[in-house]
């Protein structure tokens, strides 16, 4: 038997195949983007849940004192309605939300014993399902405002001395 006949596409048939490849690549790019978006969304929901977990861990008697001390700061900051670095400041405004806060939550979670962490995560999941959102921390807002006032006073004093 001879070799299989070679199919040569001309004109619109060749263009149609090229369009199919382009459409396939676009679909792949869109599905990749959606997968990345879903993983970021899942990561963000875990960060929110872990902030609430730390809120419960701070009050748990089985949490070591050093983890409670860090949790007090992290929870006050994470649940504060006011950011330390306002989001309207280009780039820096999102550094605390994207890097600093997740790093502090990650570190704090590692300092809590596994049994306590499991119990607090269960409480946090229950809270999130019942309340639909994370709690707000008035103390956190007061601390953030205090830091802003302290930094402002320190800068004012420094500029008056060196100005």
C-alpha cells in the first residue's frame, strides 16, 4: 500500500484551522486566568478566616502567651476598619494588605498548638457562616489612630528641631 494522501488546505480552510488554534489558545488562557483567580479568592478567604481564628485563639486558655501577644496586635490590625497604610497611597497602600498582614497571620498561626488551632478554626468557620463577615475591632481602630497620631507628633517634633 502506498503512503496516505497528503491533505493540503488552501484559502478559507487554512484560515479556519488557524482560527481554531487561536480560539483554543484563548480558551486555555481564560481557563488559566480563572484558575488563578479562584486560587487567589480561596487564599483571601483563608486569610480572613485565619484572622477570625486568631481572634478566638487570643481568648483561648491553651494559647501560649507569646502567641496571644502577637495575636492581640494582628487581630487588632486585621479587624480594624482603618488601615495603617491607607489604600489610596500608590503601591504602599496595598503592601500591608498583601504582604505584611498575611505574613503576620502565617507566623501567628504557626505559634499556636495544633489542637487549639483546630478548635479556634472551627469556631471561626461557625462565626463566618452565622455572621457572614469578620468582626470589627474598635480597639484596633483606636490603636491605628494612636499610631498615626504618634508618628505625626514625632515627625512634627523632628521637623521643628531640625527645620
